[in-house]
C-alpha cells in the first residue's frame, strides 16, 4: 500500500502509539486488522493533526485534537465527525466518516476516523498544475456549486437543528473571535484592536441561518484525481449554524490575499487563467441560491479576514508553546499584522 505523497513521519510533538491505535481500529472499524499500523502525518492541518493510516488492506485518515492546553470550544473533532455523518445523504460531498473515539487514553486525545480515497488538493488557488483555462474554470465552478449546496441543506431535516443557535450569528462570531484572539494574544497590534472595535459597532441588520463550513477555501476541498469535481469537503472544525454570507466572503478572501506558503489571487490576472473574478463568484452564488443581493459585503469580507487573523494568532501562540501542527507555524505571527491591516483598509478604518 503506497501512502499519498503529501505525508511524512509525524512531527515529534504529534507522534502517536500505533499499536494502541491499531487495537482500537480493529475493535471499531470493519475490515481493520493487524497488531500495528503505518502512521504518517499529512501536510497542513494547522489546528487538528491529521494522519494517513495503513492497516491491513485499509487506508484510513485519523484526525485528532492536538496535545497541550487548548482554548475552550476549539479543536472540536466531535463536531467535525457529527456534521460529516449528517451531510453524507445530502448533495454536499463529504468524506466517509467511520468512527469516533472520545477517550483520551487511546492515543492521547479524542479522534475520528475517515476512509481515505485518492484525491487532489489544490494548495495554490491559481491552480498552476492544471493545463487549461477550461479546467481551472471548472474547478472554481464546483467550488461555488458545493458552497451553494451546503447553504441549501435543510439543517433540521439533516438532524442538525441544534448544531448552533438560530439568528444573531454575526454578533456572536465577532465576540467569539475577539475573545479567542485576546486569549492567545502575545503582543498589542493596533490594527487588530481597531478592527475589533469597528466590527463590534457595525453588525449588519440582515440575518440568515444555514449550515456554514467556517473555513471554506479551495485547499479544504478534495477533487477527483481525474476530473474537476469535488469529492469531499474537509476540515469541518469551525462549522456551525450561521450566516451564509460569512462563508461566501471567506471563500472569496483569496482575491484580497497572497500569503507566503498559501498563495492567493491578489494581484493575479485571473481572467488570463480562466479563473472567475470575485464579482463572477458572487454572481454565480446568487444564481445558485436564488439571491438578488449580498448586503453588507465589506463587513463580511473584513470580518472573515479578522477571523483568519485570529486563527493565525492562535497558531502562532501554539508555536510558542511548541505544540503547533505545522513546521511554519511561527511565521503566522507576521500574518496577523498583515491581515488585520488589510481588514482595516476594506472596512475603511484608521489604526
């Protein structure tokens, strides 16, 4: 069994007991057999360490909470597992979630198990590995289609009526991410302070509730190896019931960013690549969801950037403690400054 190329031996802080894991898998996952298993860590997974696991004839993915002291409500692998199970019968493509372990003693923290399937993940939003404009256009078309499908799911029928609160999402999110940022603060950043203040005072009046992914970007989608179709949306840790325009803004943030190691579309002539513009993306989403407008767009965009800055601050703070999931986590400190300044510019706020 050949592991996927974007894996490596687990980082020292994320090594797990493969014998204990194999024993649990044999007891809970059909077809898993053997006294030991091969465990490799995937690239990415800044928040929750994610592993490729080979056991017997099965190829699996294990996603777990990180070690160390965690922020309240963060790293919710239990919620990721629940939402993927609930969405499996819908038009939203999700990985096959196979089992959940809430006990810490097995491999140190709770985890869940998914079936691994061959896939493509596009880490660079300019899609340099694709040969034609038609292919790139098709990738982004499915990117928008799947987001619209998610926001069209009846969360009550899906058994997710209690997955979050109905209404008032934006105000709660501004408060939540302000507190998350403050809990992981390592210095005073004037642009973050100014952006937090502006967001708190400018909550849009329009209110809607759908299932939201919370981290919807192109490298959180698995595409088929031989087509431009999405076969699985991953990294559901931040999912909840909330305002769909927050997801749409997050999906479009790449048009304003070009981050080291993650890329972006800022300054890119997207039309020459066959990639839709931000306005094209919004228009397609409106068509698929029967909308006539996206009110409060600058707020949602600046809020999405603020939330990304707060997440980056959390990754940076964990790197200072030595338990972040990524080798380049320390570079996220500089990203907090850049992101919050960009958010201020979009919101028209001085700092």
